[in-house]
C-alpha cells in the first residue's frame, strides 16, 4: 500500500529525512533527482541513519560509520575505526575501545530494507507492505 510521507520540497538535494509509514521508520534520501527509501535504523546497532551522512548513494551510519547503498539497502562495509588523534588516551579508555572494537566486529551488519518510492504531484509516496 502506498503512503504519502512527505512533500518533495521537504528534502534538499543530497539530503535525508526521517518519516513514518504505518509502523515503519523510514529514511528518505535524495540522490541525483531521485528519491530512495530505506529502513531508518542501522543494520549494525540500530542507530538513526538520518543523523548520519549521505554522499552520493552511500549512506553512512553516525555511530560506527557502517555504510549502505540507498538504492537497494545493501551493507557495503563493516563499522570503521574512529580516528582519536595522535595524543595517547588514558589506559582505561584504551581498554574500553579495544573491547568495543572486538564487540563491533562480532556484531553482524544486516542489510537495510529498501522501500519502493515515487513522487506524485510533488508528494513523496512510499510503498509499505500491509501488516498481517
């Protein structure tokens, strides 16, 4: 079933917008004049992807920098290490980051759900399957 979720003017070129359709959280993405719709939550640790960055068709998670293809929802990379600079970190912080890195790499990164999207008379519509 198709749901109107936003107006085309609500999304800047190359931008993103969080919307809801039925009980689904969706991240709308504009790329090269087209609208794409994917699950809003990261397939790694559930971070809100609309708070990340969009470069072309690559959506990057704000939490651990996992990347996804907005055209089909496919996972493109595992989480990336953050650059903490050259100053040495205190030992307790170093231990925490070592543990976090081990856990991140053991947490599978799932693909996102990609929803069909269309623009009709300036309105963005997303097709969401009916829930049983």
